[in-house]
C-alpha cells in the first residue's frame, strides 16, 4: 500500500477552471519527483476520455494507462480547493486526489475514498479543513485491509476444496454462469464461500453477490452422494478459468483523425464512443412496458399464481434462447453470451424459490418476481467491484421481461419512439434494449453513463451509429424534441445549436461523409493477394436491409442468407408470397450479385414455438436443418417455391441454394430432388445447389459429394462443436470450442482438396472467416470464398491484399502440424 504523506497535501488552493486544477495537482506529484513534468497532459487526456468526478465534491484525476512509464514511483497527492472548481455538468470539486500509479499499490486509498463518499458531511469537512491531519487520517492512515474471514461452511458439507479465480475480471456473469451450469449437473447440494459470505453454487445470481475478484480464493463444499466428484470438477473448472479467457481489456477503436469542431454553444462533453455526426431531435429512452406491480398487490389463488409464474419463466427462457441465437448469428457468440446469463437468471433456483415463497405468502406472481429481482439487483449494486455491480442491470432486465409476460403482453416491448428520426438519450441501454434497436429511427446514442468499451458503445460501432457516452445525468433533463448535434468523433452533445453551430456541424458531417466514401471506395475493389490470387469476399445477412448494407460495404454478393429471420418472433410461419417478396427485395438490392439462400435451419439452438416441434433430449443431434425440412414439406415446399420464383425474377445465375446440416449423400439427393420438382413446375432457371459442411461425416465424404454438389460452404461454428464434441454455447466450453483447432483445419483442408479435384469451389461462412488470425490460414488452405458480416468486409479485403499465397500456404502447413488451437494461434 502507498500512504499519502503530508508533503503531498496542499490546502487552500484556488484554480481558474478544471484544467488549471488538474495541472496544479500534477505539479504536486512532479514537485516531489513522483512523475515526469508532462504527466499533467496525460491527466487531462484521461479526463477527456472518462470524467473523474466521483461525487461529494471529490475527483480523482489520473493519467492514461499507457503513460505508466511517466510514473517514477507510485504516489497520491491531494489538492484542496475550498472555494470549489467547476468540473462540468453542475459538479463542483473541493478535493482533487491525483493518482500516479505504476501498478495497484494505490487501491487502499481508493477503498478509503469509498467510505468518504458515503459520508457527504465528512467529504465537505475535508474540502474546507485547515488541518492536513484530518485528510491523512481519512485517506492515508488506514492499515492494510485484514484478510477476509473464511466462510463458515456447515459441518455436514463434508466434501471440500479451495480454488483461486484466474479470470481477468473475477467471478462476473460469464464464469458465474459456467460454475452454476456445471454445478447443476450434480445431485449434491453445493455451497461456495468467500469473504465471510456463502452462496448456493447452483445459483448464478447468488454467486455474483460474493463479489469475488481476480485472485480471490473460493471455498467449495458439497454434501450428497456425488459430492466428492462435484467438488473436484468445480475446483478444476475454477482453476481452469471457467471459460473466462485471461485477456487484456479490449481497447476501443482508435479515434480517427478529424478536426475538432469549434462549437460556441453550451456543448456537453463526454467520451467519444462511436464515430459519426448526427443532427436530429432528442428523445429520452422510455419503454412501452406495463407498470410495475405494487409489492403489496394481493393474489387471489396462490396455486394459480405459482402456475402463472412458472409459465412466464418458461416463456422468458424461450424468448432469451431465441434472442441469444439471433444475436449470435448476427454479431457472434461473444455478444450473445449475455443472454445465456439471462437464461440462467430465469432458471436461478434462489430467485425462483424466493419468488415462489412470496407467492405462497399471498403476493401476486408479478409482485413477487419484481420484489425478488429488485432486492437481488440492489445487493449486486452494493458490491465494490464495478463490473460485478453492473450485473444488477441484468437482473432488472430479466425481472422486467418476466413481469411483462405476466402482464399478458405477447411481444417483448420495444423502445417507444416517435415517428421521426431521433438522437436517443438514456442513462444506459440494457442488452434487451440494444437487441431491439430500430436503426431507421435512431440516428445516434447519447448516454449518461458508460465509456468507449461499454455495451452501448460496442453496439453503436457495430451498427455504424455515432455515440457519446459518459455525458452525465444532466442529459436526461433535456426535453424531448430538442434539436441537437451529436458528434461521436469529438465526444460532444450540443443541444439547441444556433445557426452558426448548425452550419459548422453540417459542414463537418459533409466532410466526414466524403472521407468515409473515399475509404469505402477501396472496399469495392476485388481482393487479390500480393501475388495475384483472387479471394471472393461476400457477406452473411439475415434481413433485406442487410442486403443493401452488404453492397454498401463492398461485398461481392451474399454468401449466406439466413432465412430463419422470416420465421422467428412471430405466431405463424410466413407463406410463400411473403418469402418471395423478401427474397425479391434482396435480389433487387444486390443488383445481380449472387445471393446464396440457405434453406430453413431450425432446431438445435434455434427454437420456433409455433412449430410445436417435439422436445428432444439432444436437439443438436436431432431433427434440425435439412432433416426438419424433409420431414415438414408444409414448411419446405413453400420456401422452395419462393426461392424458385425469386430466381426466375432475378438475373441468370444470381440465386443459389444451400442446404444446412446435411449429414449424408441421401439427404442431399432428397433435398435437391424436392427443389428440382418445384423448379420444373414453375419454369424457373437452373440454380447452383450446394451444402453446408457442418457435420464431420460430410467433410470426410467430400470427395464423393463433390461429384454431385455445385459448391461447399463450411460452417465452422457447428463443424467445430461436432468435431470437438463441445457445445459452442456451453459457458464452460465455449472458449475451448476453437475453430482454429488442428482437427477442424485438417477437415477444411480435406474438403478443399476434394472440391478442387472436381472443379468445385469452397467457401467459409462461420465466425472463423472474420477472425484476424484465421484469414491467412484459410487462404493458405485454398479456400475460395470468405463470408462475413457486412461491417467486416472492408477490413477482410484489406487483410487479403496484404498476403502472399506462398507465405499463406507455408503458414497453413505449419498450422496443420500443430497439436492444439493455442499453438495455431501462436503462429498467427
């Protein structure tokens, strides 16, 4: 620990503004030889990224993480400004506590600050005291925290083990989900202790309340017949990271070089979260949700209310599973993982048990669930670890979903938006909000909380929306309908711009759009390696709007159209005409570029309740993909007719068909025969017909199949999980189900050789196609086409242009000789 010394405390200072106050604070540290003279600039740069005001008149200015080399020794300085310094957004600072940290030796001071912040009267006194000793006693005299007392595990939990948390962010939602999921596989009762607290090991929500950070030791105990096996497996899982890779914090994209716009109005400054500039009227986030039930609301029949609660929880689980599959398909499994955690909350034994107990005591189902989730959310928000505390938002999100279902609303409520484009103002956005965002009516996002790596910022960049985060609670008082400028590059929200500022904003927007257009031009050129080999770069899409986005991004066509989008989130299957109109809209948007239509891929992780499919013990090995279509001609035939009609209306050869989850030559032949019958009936032109390579049997039989199919498209997501026998959605296994495993790469190489021998081409349309480390290896294996999400197309083309085939082939050969996925990734 580092203590604050008297020489680093300055009382009775004055400052012209925030910048002057920060420079004075930095000067104290520099004067004592703790930092280089330029550290004040680093502090100011950090302040522009993330405001350092904590509350109660206290701010903690500190330098950028990358400027740790400017710190000669860890130190904490206190600059007192009794008259106060404006920190923006009606915030006044009396104590600026400057931090110069080489590592984490200053954390005890921050821990002491937490106590001060909870006592406003003490904070006010420290801001005016003339006694340095008061400040030293409050912040610098604390002894190191005593180690947390061990949890008092019951004596009859006789199987025990200890394990330290290795993940980079502690026991947060993803590893807690993994732990609870694994624990539920055992009959034994399981308790986990940390810091004097005990939690049900099968309850993700309870595990989060332990507040266990990286390096913390968990005490795991079990009782029951398989208790010893449970403790052993759980301890090994904790030691192995619980699927939480030890990665550094993902940096936000570097800000592009644009000139700052000199607005003269009262601009609100936050953190630049996503580039771009929008001019529109503001609208504060409001949900079209049912009113929250009163906790005291009585229920007439406890048995009936318990049944209602159970049905609502089951419905919520179905919705979340569908949402996870949809987000995973569009943005990848990492983005979708939060909805797996939400499913765990819906099934959480402690939350469900507590709600049922309240129902039995006389509360209505909505009131009981609301009370339980709100209490658990508040408990999480009280944790000192910021990441763990933020999970309270997830609990509230799940609570709202179940209450909405109990209210009788059939559809998840979207955001209540006016009928004109808006800049959306919000405290922050919950995952369910972002998943349902209407990008046609939302031109930009401005949030009071968050930073460049928040969920909102990542979503905005994926959608191409300008966004500014960390603007402070003051933005929530801006009246709806106020015209505003949102400058995502400069981190500025400017309400009510005058004519001068509006003209500046419009000119800046035009200039940036021109620069973006110039950058996009390169994306329209074909992707050739440096030695002249062309790689076709196409897009994965799921909606008609994404077809236009693919063209705009420079895609040379659509390598995978997921037709499931037409079947999800509705009460009945679409008819032939609706499917034809959607496909026709896409071929029109593509203007003759190829459209590969994958027939309906339902089953496994994609459920459609109205189809009333029988429940299977292992849906990934059951009736899914082409098997389902062949078994349900009422679904298959209308879709094939719609595809054939779209091909008849499109330029020759533009529409191609691809069957998913093919496991045998017989299945392919049956599917192709069904298509041929419909094509002949409608007088449609011949179409190329290919298959997804997702099942190992198809990869090993590729030489036989290549004589009959027109092309192969490798779905690396499913192929990986079937080859490695690892569910890619399993929280403890997802990070190990790596598409760069040599076993997967060998099968890809085998398919490419078999296809090329018959003059057929091979594409890759799984998540692996978009991975930076995979590009050169896939090119080296001889893959002819890569299909990625539209925003990834320009970067992928640039990556291909930097390759030489000779180098790529050598890299692929080395990858095939590796023993593990980690060894392959080390090559890249």
